[in-house]
């Protein structure tokens, strides 16, 4: 009987370790998602302010082969 209890304790500890690792991974992914969302918002705002035009291509002269 005590071997069965020890086996259950070992399994429980392993599951707790896996759960903690997965929790850390989810937290890192959430931070990455938040950074990406902020970057998309910034890019959307920048594009809206520019009127959707890439200013570098508008101001440049055409290449010499034209």
C-alpha cells in the first residue's frame, strides 16, 4: 500500500511540475501577444496618420531608366 501512495505522490509532483512549466509558457506567450498587439496598433495609427501612403516612394524621383 505504501508503494502505491509513493507512486501517486511522485506522479502528482510530476504533474505539478508540468503544470508550472505550462503556466510559464502561457505567461510568456501572453506577454508576446500583448507586445504584438501594441505594435499592430502603433503601425495602424502610423498608417492612418500618413493616409496610407508610403512617403518615401512619393518623394523619390523615378529611377534613371524611366
